[in-house]
C-alpha cells in the first residue's frame, strides 16, 4: 500500500471517530416543517428540500434557491438503494446536516423502500465526504454524498 493511500485511510478513520463524538440534538418540530408547496418535500431551517428522480430535479432547477437541497431518490435501485444529496459539500454546519438527514429518514418512513440507512452512519459519511472534499481529495466523487445501503457497514463503528 503506498503512502498516499495510508494517509487517506488514516484521515478517514480519524474523521469518522471525530464525527462520532458530536451528538448534537435538534428539536425537529422547531426546525422542520411540512410544506404546503407541492414541489418540495419539506423545509429545513435555511430552505427547502426537494426529493425525486433526476428528471424531476432537472424540471424544477429554475425555481430552487442556493439554500435549497436537491436529493436524487434512487431507493428502488435493486442493486444498491441510494439517496444522493447533490453538492452536499456546501452544508458545513453539522446541525443543518442533521436536519436534512432526519428529513430523509422521515421520507423513508412515509414512502418505505429497500433503502436502509441509520442516522449515525449517514452523519459520519457526510462528515467524511465534506472533510475529503475540503482536503481536495477526489472532489468529483466527494462533492455529493451517496447514502447507499452498501456503505452502512463501512460507517458503523463496532464495539
């Protein structure tokens, strides 16, 4: 294994461990509200969250603002169900990331699928993606976070 790969593995391991120390809670009722607006799924403290297919998200691109979150719903992918947050690197506040993750989990509860991810592992994965993005590591891969089923075990810390 070359030195660069060892460094990346060490950094990712440290990032995952550090992210597990932050257990901030958010009053969901205060931060999240259902939206009467037909186009978006929910609101978070800074904007709206849109969840849907790539085609749907492309169709609404002219009505979203800089603070709105776009999530590609790929939960019915038989190979590896997934929810992909576009440009997730822009969300650097852990409280806001937590809000958005809770919205995704609520969406899954309302529209059940084969997608199975936990709050803690998504929180860790997003932290690692952002860390690597701002460390300028493979930005084409770390700018969006994919919460696919296969990664659940990678971000789970076993005791």
